[in-house]
C-alpha cells in the first residue's frame, strides 16, 4: 500500500486520502480482516473491519508541513496473522515550487540525477542527492558546493537522511533492526564526539552548500536493475562526472565563481578520484570546457587506494552458511556483498580468489584501469586546474595494531540434546550439530589455519588453510581504519542459533532420538555473546595514504610522506590510534576546516599531520645560567613544516631558523622549549636551568613507613640526605631508622616524633641546600601517620653511610665523611634486628668500615643499630 504521489501541496495543512476499491487485489486464499492507518500525524484511522471497508476517504490535518511523512498500515488477516507496511509522502505548502527540485526550508527535497555519460555498454546510471544550504544562503540557490559522495552500501540501506529511509518500504525492509538501534544515514555519519558535534552543521555555518550524494537501486535505460551502492566503481564515477557538469552549470547560472570541494569517504574516494581524473583526461583530449571539473580540493576519507580487507575467515563463514548451508541471508551477503562488483574491485583477498593464497586478481585489474583513467603521469589522480589532493586515514600512524596474526578470534558450537538409545534407555547426550572456528590470517610467508566449520546437515565439513604471500603482512592485523565484520557475524549467527528448533533445524536433523526444543548454543570465543570481538583492519593506513617505499604495512608513518615523495597526496592527516572507519575527531575536523577556509578566514593549506616524537628535537636537557645551547630538527622530512619557536620565561631565544634555535638560560628552574608547526602540532622539550631542584615528595602507608623521594628534574644530580636529630613522644618510646640510598630517605615510626634533616643537591652548575623539619603523629586505632611541617633544624648529620640498600647479599657500613676520622679509641658495634625485635646479626666496626652478610635472611625490613661510645645511630635495611 502506497500513495500514488511522492509530493503533494496544501495551503491549509489538510490532505485528503482516497481509496479506490478497484485497486484492491487479493492473492491466494488469505483475506484481510481489519486494517488501520497512521497517515503521519499520529492519529489511527480504521480502513477495514470484519472484512468490510469502513470508509474510502480520509481528511488528514497536519500540524506541521514542509516535511516528509511516514505512513504506517497495520493489517490483521482472517487467520490472525499480521503485517505492517510503510510508505512515505512529502507534504509541502502551495508556496513551494511544485517540481522535482522543490526546496523545503534550508534543505532541498530528495532529487535525482540521470547520468549523461554512458558506460562502455551504453548504460546510463543514476544518483540521488540533497542540498543542505549554507546558513547565509537565504535564496536556496547553489553558490558554494561541498560535495560528499557516499561509499560502499549494498542494497542501499544507508540513505541521505533518516526520513529518506523511513519513507521507503524497501529501505525499511533492508534495515531489519529499524527501530531497535540508531539508524546511520549518510548525514548521521557526519556527527562525532558522541553526536555532540556535526560536521555538516559546521560547514553550513561557514556558508558551504553541503551536497550529499547517494547511489540508489534503480532501473537503468537498458532495463537492468542496478544496486548502485555496490555497483561498478567506474560506472558510478561517470555518473559523478556528469553530476559535476550539472553542478558547475548551476553555479555559472547563479553567478557564482566558487570552485568545488569534493569529499569521497571510503569507496566514495575511489569513485570521485576516478570521476575527476576521467574528466581531466577528457578535457585534455577534447579541449572542451565542460570537462573542467572546477574543483579546488579533492579529499579522500579513509579510502582504499591500495585495496581493502574483510577477514578471509568471515568471508569463508558466509560461503559456508550461504552456499553450503543454503541460509538465505548469508547467501545474499556472500553473493551480493562480498562478491559484488565493487567489492571485487577493492578487496585484496577474496575467499573465491586464487587458492591457497586467495589473492583477488580482479583488484589488480581494477587498480591498473584506475591508474590509466587519468592523464599520463598522474597515477590516476586529478592533477589539473590547481586541484589540491588531501587524504585522511582512520588508521594508526604510529604502527599500533588491534589484533595479532594467526589468533583464534571466534568459536561457537550448537548442540542437540539426544537420547543415546531409542528403546533401551533415556540417558541423554549432547551431540554437536554445528560449529564455527575462525582465525586471523598469518604473517607474510606463513601457512596457517583459517577456519574449521562443520554442520551435521549432510555432514558438511568446511576447513580452509591460508598461505599469506602478500608482502604487506596480515591484512587483519595491520594498522588501519576498522570495521568489525567478525563481531557482526558473531551476533547474527548466535541470534539465529538460539532460536533454532533442534528437530527442524537446518543445521542438522535428529528425527528419532531428538529430545528438547532448541539447540544449545555455546559461545566459546569470546566466551560471552556480549563481549565484542576486537575490530579488525578494514582500510589499512598505508592503503588510505597510498604509500610507497615501505617493506610492509606494519611500519609506522612517522614522517612527511610528501617530503619523501612516498604519497601522491599534497597533504594528509592521521592520528596515533586505530579509529572506526569513517569517523571524525576534533583535531581532524579543525585541520580540515583550516584547509577549507570561510568568507572571513581564507583557506590555509595545512601541513601533513602525523606523530612527531620529541626525540626528533635534538639538544641537551639542562644548562647553567648564562650558558647557551643549540636545538634542531636534523631530518626535515620527520617534521610536517617549518617551526615557530617559543620558550618559558627562564629561557631566552638568541637566534633561530625554520628548523633550529639557540637559547640562553636566565635563572634557576624548569624551562620549556616549544616547536610549533604550521598545522598546530607541537613538540616540547623540558630543559633544567641552573642548580638542581630540591623539591621532594613524601610517601607514607598504614605501617607508618615513610619515604622521602626527590622530584628528579635533573637525573645527573646527586641528592644527599643528612640526619640531624629526632625526638620521641612523652615516654620517649619510638624507633627510627634512617639511611641514604638511591637518592631516597627512608624511616619508620611507632609513636609521635619529630625528625630533622638536611638535603644537599649538586649538579654541574653548583650545589643547593635545603633544611627540613617534619613532625609525625600516630593516630589511635589502625596506625597511620599525619604530617605537619616546621623549619630551622639543628645542623648535624648521620655518621655512617649504608649501602647497597636494598641488598640481596652484603650490606656495607662506611663513614659518611671520610675526612672526619672517628677517634680510634671509639668502640663501634652494629646489630641487625628484624621487625619483631629479634637480633639477627652482630658486627664490630674497625677502621670506620664493616660489612654484614644478609643473603641468608628472609626478605623484608630490618633495623641496623650502630653504637658509638654509647650513642646510637639507626638505619633501616631492606633485604631482597
């Protein structure tokens, strides 16, 4: 059921729907008992009741017009089965121009374009589009086009807007999850930051007229039904070329001198690349102005210039389920998605390709034809009329990968519950009826298992091994924009299995011994259906940037490929992580918007954006006051552009170039040197100026063990802690053990006390001294220590240095200041106690040195008491 008009107009918000009994047909024995309709205003009308028409004419009033309406028809049949169908109609006001180009507010209606450029067989293609006019374009005529051409979309499930799908029953049928999850239209995919930002809105605010192009399913001039979203890339490219001619004619008629900006996400990047290169070749051959594409920017958005990837195991699953198991949905995906014309042109490997490597030879044919489509020497890219070529990759530039080669990533088993014997017993067994086992492809040169699938039905056993002869590496594991085909298949298989009747199952028949109703589904890897399989590489980073000169696709891209001549693009953008295919980030959008410019901000060609490590900036990380030091980027192809230098207040720039700078140290403290590139990226280097930092941190825990730890601003500095004094509580009962090791001071406490010490820090620029007094208090109950600070301690020090500490075998005792020899008549002894107070070792210290063997002691904290003529000095010892 559907209206016979796509667009109607009203001057009072009222439309009359009339039903003609002569246009009602019956097929088979089924009869309609009752039927209701919602004509898009939320009111339910009864059309039929008890198999009789109640009313043939309905007057419907709409509170809002100039928009699309979704019509819903609910049918109940005489056998109590039901059916819901959908239709759509556009309602406009009489003031709206009544033609196919009718515009509703600041957005055009959905318009069609029939190509004027035929393919080699004489077929003329078709596209559809909407225009979202710039905010200042009050006339709703094309002035400043920003054209987005959709990518791979078999069965045209992804329309320009949600309403375009809601108004088409075929689209609703194709989107079986309609109403249960967010519908991702082309317009919706321009949102980012969890939907809080919208690139389309940002563009129209800059007064761009955003044109979104979709390839529908259509009947062409030769009577062929064409699935445009999965059709031949070259045919779609000619449709776009014809469309650009139409757009440029409109601009000229409207008096606009603007050039086009054309964006091709995913396969759209292949279509637009071909369209622009094809037009340039025609312009060169004919000299006709109509072939001038009038384009200033071509942006390829995560497009497979060197091929795309869908895991071979997933392709094999679809073949197994569709062709061998004869499951209709899987068969449709295997034939019309994986083996569609467009997929065969883009996929590097295909389960139907050359075995055992599964190389897709059609990709090589496509790539060569694409290269030949442009003018000589262009590599199949547009190069004329001042066009600027940009590329964005959603894959990692730093070489990160999501999954590992040869890893088993999916296993599901379905079992039927059976009696082991029909007449002699009722013992129950679970018999495997179906299983899928999947692995990611191996590394280059590796022969590895790909899948082991089995079904009891006809005992179908489908096992495949894979020999990876691709130099790029494991396509599943290389860095790239991700698409989770594995997880999508996992969910579909599980949902199908769990609802399957074990007796009538297409996965295996058990007519006599069967007991129970449904298959028992064991989701083994991942072990919970709600656990998402890690996304796999779909558009490898190197493919999206069309790189050359790399030994494999696992290598990071930490350099300016334009500088090294390893990409055909004039600039490119990428980030450190692997993102979802065709997704945006703030930095990515900011980079693009600067490149585009606006009426108030002229376009600024952006330098490539890729990870630039601070290690690329060479120079020392410390200097003394009054000293100068030089810093530079030695490899200019490791940075995106020339540099603007800036420094913190304790540094001074003496001189600089685009790649180097000389700075002077002004006063003590942490300094920062910053290199800022043209695209806004920065690299910073921290430089310590002058004497070392005396800052420290204090760490304590519930056992009241304290650790003073310096903040290392200068790793070459030496930190010397000197114990001055300590006082206990009222009963003078406390235990303190202090030592210096690895630039840290440790002690523990058992009652309130005060500790005083001096910290001396020395580096090449001199020494600085800091005095500290800390008071510590133990709280009742589970002990912990509270800290308060005071100052001005007495000037004294511990006598002995203990090292190494921690120790595994021997602890040495040595005089701290060897210029201050102790009285040779002094009696010096040492005794080591464990944490319980039990004596473990004793030592007599001669000539101001001694050693204690600790290798036989249990690991833990010990206390070393050194007695000097009746006075004690305590140290904490850690035995490892």
